[in-house]
């Protein structure tokens, strides 16, 4: 039959738990069309994948676009960029939570699959659509910002700073992504969470805080799909004179670190998972 109209905010989400629908906010008994992993194990939600595509595309255009406009050379510009990335994730998560859960991050998708909150096939579809959205977003951004106006010379690609080493960036990415995924689990997935419609707000601020820490180190990825598109387009499609090979050379860090961080978060989530109603 038809579903009742949405009666609560999209980020008061539901999670699929072994094919069952578990409402995040137990105090709300309405069954809305809002969930982080709406697909059951028996089906694939194409609409969720399309939502991830557009959200990832817009995230790259807005977040990386701000990086190309302002750079990150001063404390003020670092604050501006951290706010741009954090608030864009918050807005896009609110906008897509009822469609796909607003993952917009390959590491979050990976962590949800490992944690048993997202079917593997749906996770693969979401990841592929995120990657495609990231590339398309970077292509669009390359038509908005010229090389001469690009403060990063690489469409906001993640590159390890000369003042830091690979190990610094890798451990930073692990830590930042672990924090983000843990926040996702505890505010948007856990049935014991009291965050309700504020879940996306907490997730956005987690991204903001991670950027405050990691922007001087490697531009802050904590999201391999966000890093993928700008690196590919800046290296192979719209290279600038000052780009060099760093975007692709450092891309492995922006994958390995976040995936490890998401893996650790999925393990911690199992220890924190409510049992016997607690």
C-alpha cells in the first residue's frame, strides 16, 4: 500500500537491520521514507544510487570550488574551507537522507557495509555513483574556474603538504574518518541515539572539525570519492602548469586512510551496539 506522508525531518532516519526497518527515533512511531540504507538484502535501490551521484557532484562543486576560490594559505581561509565542506555535507545529507541516507562518502559507505547496516550490492552501487558524481562535479568545476583563478592549481585535489610527511597524512586521514564514521553510527544509525533530526547537523560539524585539523596537512579528504574526481580531472583532463603529478601520486593516501578509519569505526560500533534495549 501507499506510505504515510513524511511527518518528521529527513535526518531522523531509519536503518535496515537484516532486512527489517528500525526507526532511529523510537519515540516517533510513523514510518517515513527516510533511511541510511533503505534497501533490503533482496533488492537494489537505483534511486538511492542516483541521489548519491548528485550529492557527490554538488559536494565537489561547492567544497572544492570554495578551495579553488580561497585557497588555504591563512587561518581565515582554512576556517572558510572547513565551514564550506562541513555545511555542504550537512545540507546535502538533509536533502538526500530520505533517498539514500546521504552517505556522500565512499568511506562511510564502506563502513556501513562492514557494520552490516548496508547490503553489499547496494554499497557497490552507491560507491560507483559517488565516484561518477565526483568526476562529473570536477569536470563542471573545471569549466567554472580557470587555471589562472584556481588557488589550488588542481581543482581542490588533496595533496600532502611539503611541511608534513606521508605518515602524518595517513594517520590524520585514519583519525578524521574514524571520527566521522563513529559520529554517523552513534547519531544516525544507533537506535539508542537521541539526535533525531539533528543527526545531519552533527555529521556536518564532524566534517568541519576534521577539516580544521587536516587542511594544513593534506587538504583533508576523509572521503576517497571526494578526492577521486578532482585528482583525475586535474591530472588528465584539465592540468594546469603548476599541478604536477601530486594529485594522483597522493591519491592512495586518501583511499587507504579513510578506508582504515571506516573499518575501525565499524568495529567500535559493534561494541557500542545497544543490546537488550540498552
